[in-house]
């Protein structure tokens, strides 16, 4: 998949998660919900970064 497709997929996923949280008023009244969302986004970013590094290392060893 191209880079732009992944970017649009990520934006759409973020909006799908953020919209229900905003509608529930949980983000305004309770400090736990934004903390959980930020923790999930941080974990996903770390996982993506690690997977990307592994993929690059694997591709580099195949090329020689």
C-alpha cells in the first residue's frame, strides 16, 4: 500500500475513535479517557516504529 493510503487510513481511524469519545462528554469531564486514548496512540506508535525497523532490517539483509 502506498504511503498516502496508510496516512488516510490512520486519519480515518483516529476520527472514528475520537468522535464517540467527544459525543459522550467523557473527554471534558473525566481526565481518564484522554489519558487512555493517548496511551493507546503512544503504544500503537511504538509498535509501528518497531515493526518498521524490523521490516527495514529484514529488507536490508535480503539485498545484501
